[in-house]
C-alpha cells in the first residue's frame, strides 16, 4: 500500500467515523412540508434544480433520492488507475456533502450525521435494502442501480443489442435481463413495478403524517419531446417518479425539469453588474454553484477528478446558469433550444454529453 493510498484510506475511514450507524434518527419537517428531489445521478439536483427554495424558516424536510450508482457504467466503470474509493462511493460522498451544505444554511446545532440501511417494500411484498444518510433536516437515499450512461443501449452495449442490465432494461421489461441488482448486491428488483412500488414505499416513509398538499416532488422531465437530448437514466427515473406521484400522491406539487439541452438555451440565472447581488435570481446562481462546488470538492478529496473541471466537463458551468422547469401539464416548449435551433441541435458536437461521467 502506497502512502497516497494509505492517506486516502485514513481520510475515508476518518469521515466514516463521523457517521453514526444504528438507531435511525427520525427527521421531521418543522414546517410540515416535505420536499423530494428524485434524480438518477448524484449531482443532478445541484446542476439542474434549485433545492434552496425549500430551505425555509422553520425548515422543510428535504429528501434526496438517487436511483443509480452514478458509477459511469459500473461501480468502478472509470477506475483504471485503481482509486482507493470506488467511484460510486465517491459520488455518494459528494452528494452527502451537498446535502450537508444545504442543511447547514438553516440550523446551527452540532448534530452528527447518521447512516443506516432501510427496508422498503416493493411488488408482492419484496423487501429491498436501501442505504440512507441523514443530516439535520435532509435525508438521502442511494439505490445504487447500474446506470445506462449516455449509451441508449446500456453500458458496453452495441448499436443493436444490450449486453448488460441497467435501468433501461428493467423499464423495458427485457426478457434477457428481467431483474436488476444494485452494484453492491444490496437489493434486486424483480420488475419495473417492483421499483415503482419501492419508491412509493420510500415516499410514504419520509412523508409520514404529512398531507399530500404539503408534499412537493422535483423530477427529471421524462418527456423526450419537451426535454430533448437528456440522459437515458434521467428519463427512466422521471418516468418512475411521475408514475408514483400520479398513482399515489394526488394533490402534491410536482415540478419537471429540462436538463442537458438547457446548455443550448439562454442563461436565465445570473448575477448582473447593475443588479444587487441580493436579488433572488443571483441568489439562485450563487446557491447552485456553492452546493455543486461542495460536492465536487468531496469528489476530488476522494482522489477522483473534480466535476468542476471546465476542461473535462465544459457544460457544467453552463447548466449552473440555467433553470428551466414546468408542471406536468405545462407547455412542451418551455425548454426552447431544440425547437429554436432544430438544425444546430441535431449536430452531435453541441449535444452536451459528459466524457465518461454521466451527471
């Protein structure tokens, strides 16, 4: 073991020592409101959504749900150098850091984080173990499912054949891959319905006694006509959660977000020289940038390349300065770029894909 490896291992174990494992902490929303951010990858809400709108006095409870491991096609999909921490765990540390930064904005206590495994009920009463992380008024769930990456036929697939199970194979009801197992072996989902009902069980657990009218859901827009060029895992996650909210939580507030193609849209979140920095639009940009920088730093501290790197991921800063959303019944043209630039948008070079890292 090299000194560098030892240093990172000590760092990782030291951080783990701050996490209490055992009796779970019951998190209540002091305001009675519970906000859910359900995304495919560990930095999606930082890049495409504005979770600070749910930081209130008294605060809402904010629940983050990550469906995939975010490991770019496996637990070590981008780990040829043999990093001491698998990529999916490093990304989880980044997500946890972002949640802590969000929670710290409205409380000054010295509460420690807690981590446990929660059993959630799916189809036919199947029980699924899901990792849960709690800090103050934030709760984070990590399902750790294999992701599809930017390949429409799943990781390492060909143009005509799927060679590995991923979120898309579960959604499609593939007979070749009828089930889907988390990358760490913690849970196996028997069908798409099994996953949808598991997510429903998660929402019910965290909503507790809250009325549907006190629940808000922030979801990746699954409509490919309205949200063009997005990641396959984003579409699948959005489809699952839209089904959950439609079938089981009528009356809740639902917001859909346009994502990758926002880089082709005008920046609508900015700090302008002639506008006081305290204005809300500028605050949104500052807050989005702050939590994404926090998550990126945790990733870098885990010996992985920072997501902030403009050379490796040039579209990240573009996404931070854009925020496009709609209600489920809202107009499809709310994210205009693919419609305004139909010929340019078809050019593969400007479709904002990530090199090796699916956000």
